[in-house]
C-alpha cells in the first residue's frame, strides 16, 4: 500500500503526472482502498487492477493533465452495469494532476503514521500525523466535496475480507473492522439487506462467482442466514486455489456435518485443513454479535504475522 510513496519520492518533477487513488471499493473489485497508480502522457506506474476500470481511469488521468496542477476529480465506477464485471462491485477513484510544489508532506510519510487529505477548491492538501483515526469511505452515496477530509494509514495494504452474510453478526463484524487494515467486500442474497451501507446484494445463483474472483490474499467469512448457502460457499472456497483464510460460523454439529459432506463432495484432506470453524480467536466465549465480531477481527489480524 505504501509503494506509491516511493514513486512520488522518485518522481521526475519535470514531467506532468497524474495520480489515480482508489478511495473506496465494494463487492468484487480488483483492488481496495489505498491502491494508487501514477499516469503520464506516455506511460504509467502501478495498477488499480487492469481491465476496463484501469483503461477508463488512465483516460481520466491523461485528460486531467490538460488542467492546472492541483486539479482533482472524483469518479464512480459501478463495475457491473458500466464495465460488465460480476457481483455488482463499485469503485470510487480520485484523479488528480499532481502539484509537485505541494509534496513536502512526503518527508514525514512513514508506515505506521496517518495521512490526512483535505479537498480544497483547486488543490488537495495533505498532512501526516502520528495519531489520527482512519475514516471509512464508501463507494456509494455522496462523493467527497470541497471541505471534505479523509484519513488513511500511510503504509500496509489492507487485507481483502470477503464477508458473506449481513445479519446481526455480519453487521457487527463490518462495524468493528472500521479503522483496521482490512478491506471489506460484503455480500448477501436478500434484497431486504440492500439498505445496509456497504452490502452488495447478489443473486444466489451468482454468488459463487464472488468466491472465485477473490484474490489469493483474501480472508473469507461465511455466515449467511441459510445453511445450504453456507455449504455452497464453503465448497466453492475450498475447491478453488487456496485463500489466506476461510472461516465458517456454526455449531459443532453443523461443522461436523459440513466436513463430512465436503469430503464426500471431493474436497481433499489438505483443503479441509484450511477451513477454520468455528470462526473467532479460540478461548473467547459468548455468542453476542459484538463478542463474535471482535474475536473474528482479532483472528484476521493474526494473519498479518503469517
């Protein structure tokens, strides 16, 4: 996530350069918030995921080079309707013509610190702080306007977390992920859950595509309202290339039945070993949604040391 800081420090300040920043992503998106790339008239450094999303973002970046340094735009990309990608993902990007005279903040930009960006009329003002609380951005709703301020970690790419289920526990997990180095992609099959900020409603017959499209470093949490759907998702998760984490909520009886069925359906023993069930740090008791959520978030944070 902090690689772009090095790019800016090595920037040829005689060449007009634009920067594309992913402010937020939801659903099945190629890259998460904090991903950046630099674009010049002749080339680019970095990627926000390739494909049509990147193609259009590069076009926007080169167009903004015709405007004065400091000029910025925020652009939304609904990946399904606009770009033909699955799972209804959305990406919000910031495109700016870099002002090379406004990069003094780079001297203080080190992993572990926080970067605050304020949106001004004709510029972006950045400052680095030791103590700031990250602001969770959404890929939906109102775009940042003049006067808005966002805060993000300087370093460490957030781990993608694919959360299936927007019930009480799912909502608690999403709530407690705020400010952690985790990038949420949140799915449910029920249309009545569409009002929850951050949830992408996916038809049940298509939801396995979300599992298939998850990057290898993703953590997958399966806790839907429906046991057959939980099984369908678990089978898909263990049947693909290994993920960083596959976690399933449930009682000991449910988990034992699932393991038996998975083996019967051809999931090999080494893949079954990758299933964490039940989810949550061992030893944390309590079935309250917030207790489970905190135990799960702590378990995901442990992946950073692996």
